[in-house]
C-alpha cells in the first residue's frame, strides 16, 4: 500500500511538472511572437562607471562647495558591477555609455583633479593613449571606468552576446559628450592642465559608427539597424507605427544602438541620412519626425499619460526610475513606481541592486529596482497581450 502511495505521489509530481512544462512552452511560444516593443526591461545608467577615486571625491565634495545643482559631486557617488555581471546577474538588457572624442589618443591620460589631492596626474593606463572614443563620467575628476575605451566596452558586449545567442535584444544608448567639468574645483587648478574635450562634430559621429562596425563587422547580423526596421517604408516612423517592430523571435541575439543626444548631435547625425538611412544607430526624437522610433522621457511622474500614449502608438520609450542618488538614500520609490506604471519599455536605473552601504549606514536605504518576481523582462501591459501578463520572459 505504501508503495502504491509513493508511485501515485511521484506520478502526481511528474504530471504537475509536465503541466508546468507545457504552460511554460506555450508562454515561450506566445512571447516569441510578441514584438520587441511589447516588453518592459531594465537598463543601467552610466553602465561603465566605477566608484569615484575617493581622495579626489572627498576634496571636491567636502572641501570646496559652491557647486551648481548640475555639478554636485554627490551625483557621482555610485558604482556599477561589470557589464557581464549586470547582464548575467541583474537582468539588465539596456546599457549606456558616455563617450568623449579622442581621435589621436592620450587626451584623457592625465587626471588634473588629482592635483587637488596632492597626487600625480598620470593615470598609468596605456589604453587611454590609444586613439578612439573614451568612456568617462567627468573628465579629470570622476574618471574610473570598467572600460576606458568605447571599443573595449563594445567588445565586452559582443563577447557576451556571442556566448548568449538567444538573448533578448539589447539596447545600448551612446551619448557623445564634449563638456568639461567646470566648478569651484577647477578654479584652484592651472587652466593649462585641465582637459579640454574635443567638440562633437559630424566627423566624430561618423567615427562612432566606424568603431561599432569595427567591432561587430559591416552589415553584422547581430546589429539591428534603422534600415532593417524601416524595411520598404519611406520613413522609420511610418514603419514602426504601421507594420510595427520586429518580433522577438526574429530579434533575439541582436543589439540596437541609440544616439542619446537630441540636440545638434542628432542634427549632424541625420544630415545626409534622412530617416537614418544608412546609419548604424537610432536616435531619440519627437513624434512626427521621420526618424522617430525611440523617445526619451526621463521623468515618468510628470509625464505618465504622455508615455502611456506613446507606448500605445508603437514608439519605444526610455524613462528613469530615479534621478541621481536621492531615491537610494531616502528609499523613495515614487518615481520607480511611475516608471513601471508608464509602460515605458526601457526603465533605466543606477540601482538594480541596493547600494551596499545601506547595511552599515543610515544615510542609505535598501532601494533597488527589479520587477516584482525579478523577471528578466515582463510583457508590457500597455500594448502586449493581457492574457500573457503572468508569463515571465526568459532567454
């Protein structure tokens, strides 16, 4: 009798397991037929960044003052895991790189801010002497990075993508910069030792495309370009609003690059390339523009209705779950909740895991941004199939 009970119990487990496997298989099939704008996923902000060099940060933060809101060094006070760990351990499927033009190499080899801490300015990092775009948060002052060159970061992404060929499409925001860090700190340093970034020109933007192509290859199957999404339509916007984005099953293993700037850089990038024909990157733009497929709205609390309307129409919207370090210090989840509720497909955060200092200091909370069940991504309630909201998205 006991043997029969054991057999019945085991058969019940197998039956339940089979039922779950069947349900999972149905879910996977349905999800793969969704279009890529019918998902929500997490991205990281300043994905490359390491914690600031403490001696320089302390001098700037505590000893000088007189900073504008934009220049507050408290905004540097965060760090990221490696790109691989973000992708593997924390469900990140969107990355962001700030890049500075350095065609000859060596422009950022010295860190002038070190003079404030009485330390040598030479970095000792040979990679910074190589020609090409550099990845830096704030020249001279907040310069520590997991990858110092754009191509190094791209290669890390390519290596990961090549070893995870079925991955959800990645979105990489590329923000070319040419601003120097100007503050009370710089007034204490000789002008001639401060780094003067090169201006972002049309040639610089062409160079970004060139570096992407050098790493991934020309016409790389793993890079989803505006031309592919546009297809036979006249404009990119018409394509995504009429036919829609590619289905997930056709976009797995692919990477989309988006020029994050919306000012003169975008104008330069579009000049001679109407609707981004022949370009490698998408751009953030405004509805009604021929190139508009991605829209950037940073504050979901103030523009919740607008985001939802854009998502429903077919655009991919990127928003932020917090601005700076305040939410992580105070545990304020209001903007995070609004980001989830907006339906924005890309929810960017610095805190996909809580700042480790919350365990020892009351100055930090355990604020962390993940989906409720720590899913890799979720079906977008705004434009996805409502019957699939319980289907977790997996690789």
